[in-house]
């Protein structure tokens, strides 16, 4: 068994690319990811194609993946009840991911809902996930800071974690949405929340500049976080960061970190190297597009 969970997020890497990535290219790349041994793969999203055009072929991808030789579980992002129902019809999808922001501004930008409306939507999505035997992952965006001039503090984070706990959300990935997280805030959030809400599996979804990844990963791990999202080569990230250097946490850095501290993962090194090369080939076509 892995002591640390590594979640690979090709969906997050691809969704902001404006030029269409052919469906067969996506399929081939995600198929190679399935061979690596990641605990979970965030492979696509069931959201409006007007909002995220790049993900309009998620149905095609899930219908054509060969899952017979992989132990990785699949996660799909949903933003409303309709998307949850659509994703839930696939038995091969284990997790539904829902973006819940503690920033009123970002929640409106991301899902066109207020926080209170989003909380009600989340409750209904939870009922759908239970009906179809899916696990629900809540991504708590703006979990380490707020760029919109709205208040941010650990107490605000804890208030919303408490509300999510009371509706029995069991997996919460705290998101550094635009790469603001400081070591002290990461330590404060995880060291206080993990012991208090022992029933919840806490994860981290960091966006980062290339020279800041180590402090974020090390701070989270030393503070008890055992679930980490990444994207090979660090592609993607939040388009609202307005900084080309702020992308997803590179998965290869995660793997290197856990190898260096002697923590077991389920990663097959040879297959990861092949997958890494596939990522280089795929994303080199679309850099800056």
C-alpha cells in the first residue's frame, strides 16, 4: 500500500489550452498515465463546453480508455447537478470533484454561483454521488489566500471546513489556486485541521512557480498532508494567476521529493519516464497557445 497518494491531473494541464487538442492525442496520453501507478487520475470534466471547450470530449475519452491493466481510479470534475448525473452514469469513474471556493468573487467567476448557492448545489451533488456509489472530492479553492481584496484567514478556512464536515464531506483538497501559499499558512492549515477533523482526508492542490514547489510540498508533508495533486511538467494552473510561471505542481518534483525522503509510492519509474516523454511531445505542440 502507498503511504502517500499522488493524483495526476491531465485535465487541469489541458483545460486552459485554447487550441483544440485532438481527442485521440488526449486518449493516448491519458492511456499512458494509466500505466504509471497513480492513485487517482483527474482525467476530465463534465461541465459546459462553452465554459471549458477543451473538455467537451470527456465522454469520448471515458468510453475509449482501456482500464483493464490499471489500478488507478478516475476522477471527473463537475460544476452542477447535471454534470454529476452525467459523470455518474460511468461505472469506471470513482470520484466526482467539485470546486468550492471560500472567495465569493472566485466562486462566481468559476461556477456563476454565490457561495451559498454553491453550498446548496454541493449538497445535491453529494446526494447524487451517494446514489451512484461515487466518492465526492471537494476542492477548497483560495484555501491559502485571496487576491481579490476579500478577507482571508485560517479562521475563515476552518469555518468552511466545519460546514463541509457537517454535511459529511470526507475528502477535501485545499487548493493554492493562484500560487499564493506561504510556508507558515500551509503549516497552520494542515497542522490544525488534520487532527481536529480526523474523519476527513485532506489533500493539497498547489499551483506554484518553479522555485517555490519544494517549500510548499515539504511544508504540507511535514504538517501531515498525505494526498498531493500534480501535473507532469507543471502545465496548466489557474488562468487568473496572470503569471506564466505559475502552473501546476510538477508531478516529477513530487516523485523526486518522496523518493528523497524515503516515502513509498505506487509509481512505476520506467512507465513514468515513458509517460513524461509523451507529455513533452504532446504539450510542446501547444505551449503558448
